[in-house]
C-alpha cells in the first residue's frame, strides 16, 4: 500500500464518526444551523458562509417558482449576486431585509440516525429608511431536511422546502367578532 494511503487510512481510523445528537442537543444544533443559514441569506448577506452549511446534494424547492436552487453552487452564486446588488453602486444599494422565526412554530424530528426534519414558520421584514423602521412584508412556512455528517460531527442542509408564502399578516391581529 502506498505510504500516503496508509497515512490517510490511519488518520481516518483515529477519528471515529460522531454519533448523531438526540433530544435537546439535537434541537439546539438544528436551531443553530437554521440561524446561521438565514443570517447568511438575509441580514448578514454572507454567501461565503453557505458552503459550510449545505450538503453536496442540496436543493431548494419554492412554492412560487418550483426548483429555486438545484445545487449548493447555485445557491451560493444567487446569494452572492443578491448581496452585490445591495452594495454601493448596485441597483438595490442600501436594501436590507430580515427574517424572524415565528416563536413556538418550530418542530424538529430525528429521521433515524441519518438526520433531522425541521418544520417552522417565519416572517420577513424590509428596512423602510424613509420611516426609520422595519416593515413586515410577508411570511411563509418551511421544512428543512438536515443531514448528519458523522465524519464532520455536524448537520448540513440537504433539502429545503419553502411554501405558503403570503402577504404580511396585520399586526396587531384583528379580533374576530362572535
């Protein structure tokens, strides 16, 4: 066996695969990855953070356009393009948006020892510079299938389903009359 292969085999044997977390640890790890993902896409506008979060077979399906992202490279490129448009001189210079998870909407289920299914709702805001405030502009639901990467000891997003996009709900909510 060539020396380089022998060393590679020894190193891989020395780092055992990490078992997938369970219980509260599973929920915390998924919530952390979710926060990193949405920060990179929205407020942080950081396309460089995405490759670390996406599985090699990642794809995103969106209710408004079908297959929105066919690969990790496509997602990174689209976010980078969007972020560049927000920079000085871009056609959306100064644009800011924010995504917030709807409290109490998240459920996380283990999918065997392969990964986890996350379901939640979120709302979207855009910065209104003229009024100096964040305006809610819509909301949606999503399901994320997070794949456990035992050799890396972490989750990566494998599938994203984004659906039920609609306009912003009025706030405060209108009370129904009996």
